[in-house]
C-alpha cells in the first residue's frame, strides 16, 4: 500500500514538473507531403501550423535549403500562433514551386525542334523539410536566428518529384512547312502561267 502511495506521489510530481514545460508549443499538420509534377510546371503544397496549449507561441517558418532552388513563392508570414489554435483550425502556410527542364531531349534541328524524349533517366526528386521553430517574442522582433531562446522545433517532409513524360518526334511542323512551300510554288506557277497568257494575248492584239 505504501509503495502504491509513493508511486502515485512520484507520478504526480513528475506530471506537475513536466506540464509547465508544455504550456506553449507548436504543431504541424499536412495532407500532402509529396507532389508529382512534369517539367516546367508549378505546384503548391499547404501545411498547417497550430498551438493547442493555453499560451501564445511565437514561431519562424522556414524551408530546407535543398528546396530553395525551385521555390517561387511562399506564404509563410506566420510569426505568432494564438493559444488554443487546434489542428482543425490551423493557420495555413503555402509553398509554391516551379520545376525546371531536367531530362534529356533528342532533337533533330537546332537542339529545340523535332524533339523526342525517352525518359530513361532516374527521376529527379527535390526533397527537404518544412520547419516551424518556436522562438521568444523578443527574439522574433529583433530578427534573431535562434540559439538558446529556441524552445521547440517541429518539422514535416516535403518532396517535389519531377515527372518525365515520354513522347515521340512530332513531324507536324515539317508537314506545315512543306505544305506552305508547295502552296508558294503552286501560286508562283499559276502567276507565271497567267503572265505568259496575258503576254501572248497582247502580242496577238497588236498583230
């Protein structure tokens, strides 16, 4: 019996010691952590930041350096999260990316015309993390970068996979050019023939 009372007492002490440490904090939610998009395409991913604790939190939202190469915009101007902001009412943080041209193309003309793509290369993946760093209010106002004042960091994975779409050479441009040349030649011949007929008529009238 005494052992049970001592155990309950120690448990209560631990709870009372730990709970104040978590009087404020941050959480991160997401529905999609990976996007598969073709080359030269835009994609946006949205994460949610929340704080279910009874004290306001001050945070900095940042993206891994490995993803800076393709980011074109970010709506991460979140610097404070009010207390009792739960997961279902989280503050959205949106990141938009644009994938570059990556995969090799086989072109027959000027390295840009009459091209085909076989997609035999390994898929390119831009991979990193979204990080939410909890900081002090004074640190946030001073624009500090972290250090001893940082109390908590939560992160989530973010991946942008660049899809290669195979295609064969499109000869429609060749057909258009050949057709245009044929029409020009035909029009020229008709014009020459009419000119010749007109010249002959003028000669006959003079006679």
